[in-house]
């Protein structure tokens, strides 16, 4: 029994393991139910192409939620950064225009994040209200300055920027998947091995204790939201360069998907604990569901229900393994499955008294 418990505790200490398990089970189910689609590499390359923009958003949001805060403005930053890049690329002459567009787009995201941080850390506005207001405001500004029109930037395909950020490595693997993986590695290091990440976790656990330990809570929050703005802008760039067009409401569907990926990954909504690895694989769970459910031949109306079931299953597994309760839970399930006769027979054997005693 002790050995079993120690095994579960070891498994529970491996970051993101439950989410990886759910993802593998999901793919195994799709391979069985839709073999013509999921036994070919094309579908997986499609996931590597479509998931990274909002996977990047989820990685940044993981740090924000770990600090006990929330950011609802990142979809607007996706649109704003996409507009800035597309406008500069379209109207500024010269081969360096796309690089200038990248710099200005990231700067626009940093401005939004810094403004959020000031409102939250200095003024004291709750993050849910500050970032919700920012979501409406910056979407409105983007639509206003874009006159509600999309901007075609098809010529970006001929530039080095397209090849660098969204090209196909060896003609197969989408480059944005590697950028997302690299960002995940960087943010994992920051959260788990850097004093900034340590400060984030202390603030999320208890900001008063963090202050006693000498952490500048206000400055850390401003830096965190500024970083989130830059990351959201980078996600917007990946999306805009990949689809070769800017449209004013791009990023609107990312909010719930991104939050689902973060919470599936095991990041606590109350703060103090975050999992970059969990978010990484959680994003691919969410990103695979729609294509997988449709490929099985089930009507697309079931996608939302399937997504809800997968989310709750992943969260429950995360909780059980993280708290070391998976062993007792599995024992209880086995007890329920055992026939009543077997239970009574086992009970009878334990109560028999040997002859001659």
C-alpha cells in the first residue's frame, strides 16, 4: 500500500503528467473512431499550425493567474497588434517595414499591459474590472482606427518575417509551433527557476506575506501585466502573419479557449500555483477537440458538450493526482465494482475462528 501511495506521489510531482495522459487518451480515442484522419500526420500538422496563437496567450495568462489576478483584455491586444503590424507593412515603404511592424506591434501590447498594471497595482482597480474595461476600450479603438475594414497583407508571404515566424521547417513543421514551444520553455524557467517567478507565486499565495518577504508587489504586478501585453501581441502577430490578413475582430474567440487551456493544465484559479507545461498540453487538448469530434462523424453540435466533459475530466484527474487522492479513489472504485458476494465471502473468511482455539 505504501509503495502504491509513493508511486502516486511520484507521478503527482511530475508537472503536467495528468494533462499529457488525457491528451494521449484523447488521441487514442480519435485514432480508434476516426482512423482515416488520425493515423495520418496531416491532421497533427494542422494542430501545430492553428493552436500556437492562443497557446501563446495561455502561457502568458498562466503567469497572471498564478499571481492571483486575471486578464480579460488579451483578445483586444491580438486585434490591436495585428492592426499595427498590418498597417505598417502596408503603408511604410522599404524592406524593413515588416520588422518595424513587429517592434511597434509588441510596443502596442506592452502599452496596453502597462496601463492595466498601473490601474491594478497603483490605483487599486480589481484586475477583472480593469482588464474587462480594457477589452472593450482597445477593441473599440482598433475598429475605429481601422474603419472597421480588414487589411490584406498577402505580400508578407514573400518576406523573411513570414518564413521566420510561420514558415514550414523542412517544408512540413509550422514554425509557429516551435516559437510556442520555445516560449513555453522560457516561461517555465521564469516561473520555476527565476526570482520573478518566485515573486509571482508568493503574491498569488498571499500578497501581504510577499511584502513582508521584501517583494515589491506593485512593481511586480506592473511588470507582469506588461509582459502579458507583449505576449498577447506576439500571439496576435503569429495569427496575422499566418493568415496574411488583419480583420478588426480577430482574437474574439480566444478568451474562453485560452482560459480553458490554463485551467485544464492545473493552474489554480485562486493563485499561488501555475503549470506552464499543463497549459501547453491543455491547449492542444482544446485545439484538437473540434476537429476530432467532427472527424468521428458525430455532428458538430456535440463539440461544446464534448469540450465540457474533457475539461471536467482533466481537472478532476489533476486534482486527484495533485492531492495524492488517486490511490484511495481507485481503491474505492474497485470496491464498488467487486460483486457483493465476493465482499461477503471476504468478510466471512476474516471472521472464521480456527478449531481448537
